[in-house]
C-alpha cells in the first residue's frame, strides 16, 4: 500500500486499489486533464486532491486526431471526438513521465491501439516505467476486423487484455464500453484474460446535427457522450460489473456524469471502489476537494468508518 506522501486528507477517504493506496477515491479521467498539466494553471488546483490521475490516451506513434469540430455541447452533457491526438509512447516515456511528481498522487497511463500488437507493444514499453498502472482503452476500432471496436465484443476485448498481461506486471485496468450487448460477460472474459480492475463506463455513442446545414456537427460525424446525462446508464453498468468482480475482489473505477459528492457516493454504493471525475472538471476545476468533503460528511452522517464500508453497499429491491 506504499504510495504518495500524505496529502492531509481525512484518512477514511483512502482506498486500496489493487494494492495501490489512493489517498482519496477520486480519479481524474483520461482525456480531461491532458498529460497531468492541463489544470495546473488553475489557482487552487492540486493533483493531491485526487487519489490518481489517468493520463491522456497514448498510441504507439503520434496522432493528430480527428478533423474539427471535435466537441459539441448537448443538454446536460458533451459530445467529443478528439481522435486520440497524442505525441506517442516515446514522448510519454522520454518527456512526460520524468516531469510528473509521483509523490503528489498516483499516475495511470491510458493506452489505445488499432491492433492487438500495438496494445501489446505499448504495454511492454510501459512495464519498465514509473507509471503506477495501465488503463486499457478497448473502445478503439480494430483495423483487422473491419473497424469494429475491440470493446464491443468479449472475445477481442479479452485478446487485448491477454496480450498486455503477457508483457507487464503493472496493474491492468480495462476501460469498458457501454455500447455492447452484455458488459458483465465482457468483464468476466477480461478478468479471465488477466485484467486486475475495470473503469466503468466509457462514453456513450452519440451524434449532434446542425439543422441549418443538415450535417453532423462533429467532423467525425459521431462522438462519445459524457456528462450528467449518462449517469443513470453508468450506475447500472457499474452494478452489473460489480456482480462479476465481487467474488474476485476486483475493484472498479465508476465514472459517468459525476458532478457533486452525492453523485460520487451513488457510484460507491453501486459497487465502485474509486470514482472518476471527467466532464465535471470543465464546469468546476476545483470540484475534487468539494466531493472529498461531501463524502467525509456522508461517512459521519451514517456512522461509517471509511469509504470501503460504503463501497458495494447497495441493497437490491427484492
């Protein structure tokens, strides 16, 4: 459970995530905080307010991303189609990781690829790095299977996980897509293939249309919906995956529409060990300390010793 230096947080907020100590249950999500420097210019912001920071998605070679527009605001949410713009794994290893302060929080690398071999190679390269864990983004098109996303089907998802497991001892977190028929079966197959934990959920597929031009707003035509609009979907998916993970004590980062402490508490009750904060940071960059405080107040109010007592406490209606 060794980890970052004490941050002054209420010790009841600390969680054990696959043997990694998170000082709070909050995780800043990939794509929302860049490579750890996105919000450092905001006065009062501190990575120490989160138990972990998930870095922007990394591919083997640099990518320029999709054509604009890449973002579209929606009622109670946001569509994005960034297209994995990033400088590639060499830049991550040589330039980005050496500049991060690992005494402040945990850092998780997010990896993406269009072939199983690409995922494997990135994971292999990261195995000898200071990164604390690797998040596998399987919601990427498989170019060898006609552009079908790996994460929409259990078999290709498990192949990606197994390939990464074969080349690294790092904690592997599989990021599951809601855009599939049976997320619990996918989780089961990924556990068998070597996943240690899950991030539930990735964005929900969606579209925005410009009625004036009768064309999609996004340059990529479709994108991923995030924000409060997807929270009910995410809560159900966390509970479904928790039923699979519970016998194996595999933790879940619950995410999707968290905008306040009550939202985070609901994800913990549904079965999450940690809670991801993403789009909510765009509305309020200083959201994390507020959520930490509200979770601590909830523990006081209900006489709970720590966050672990809250996790998975949902009482299902019979």
